[in-house]
């Protein structure tokens, strides 16, 4: 019960911050609220899967509790953006989600895959999801850098902002960057722990409220 109260308190705090960020960004078409009980697909890699924590403390599991959505955890550890895109059509056909949470690309950066390919695959993932009738919330992934190793700070890779702007999508900014820059929220250098996944889920929920995907509690 105490953990639930802490999660909700953090959620309410982040809602205000996300709403302020949204008001300062360029205007986008208002999203349609996703009803409680609706199917939501969380597409990603080990960060979506919940590596470093238990299944019930992964970010999709925590987010389901905050929103009332039925979230399908489609995170596969080690997946690149191309591999996630390859899996997507079958997932869309099977689950027919109202919303797709797209959080992929971290393994591309770690493996130094061509940035143009990663951008194309992430964009195609968003476009395919929308073509199937789902709304999309894009989750930015940090850019690895030498500066981050020395300063302990991370910033989103700019390709996510570029795609969100081009496709007029809501974007969850600095969520993973803030979690993975905080040693107390990590299980290792590239994965969150249960506390980190809960923090990330709270920030996703707040972004969803600010974007109109989730009704304000």
C-alpha cells in the first residue's frame, strides 16, 4: 500500500512537469484518450522487458497499474530497431492495440549501427503502428557518449525528437536518460532496477496525460 501511494505521489508530481513541457512545445494534434482496459503494446528491448528486475516491476507492469491499460510487454532483450520492426506486424495483428509505446534503438547505439538505418527503422515502426489504427507514444533513448561517462549525465538521441516532430507524435523526453544517469535507479550500467522502472513508468504516465492519451486522475 505504501509503495502504491509513493508511486501515485510521484505520478501526480510528474504530471505537472510533463504538462508544462507540453505547453512549451510546438502544437501537435490532440491525442484521443486511451480507455482503461484498452490493449497497449509496449515495443522495445531489454529496458521494456525489465532486465534487472522482476516481471511485475518492469515498466509496462507498473504503467498498467497506474493507467488501467492492459499492457502487452513486447520487449525482447538484445533487439535492434530492425528486429523490433520485423516483429511488429504479427504483434499488431495478434493484439490490435489502441496505443503502441515505441522504445527501441538502444542496442543500435551500443553496436554502432548506422544512424540512418536506426532512424528509418524507428520511423517505420511508428508509421506501421499508426497504419494499423493505433496511436503512438515515442519513448526517447539516450545517446551514449564519452561525456556521459565522465559527467554522469545523459541526453536523448536527437533522432527521436526529429521523428516525433516529422510525424506529429507525442514524445516522452529524458525518461530513460534521467533513470540511467542515476546509479541508485540502475541494476547495471545499461539497465534499470525496480525503482528505476517505477520512476520511468511514472514519467510515461505523466507524458500520456499531458499528450491527451490518458485522462488526468
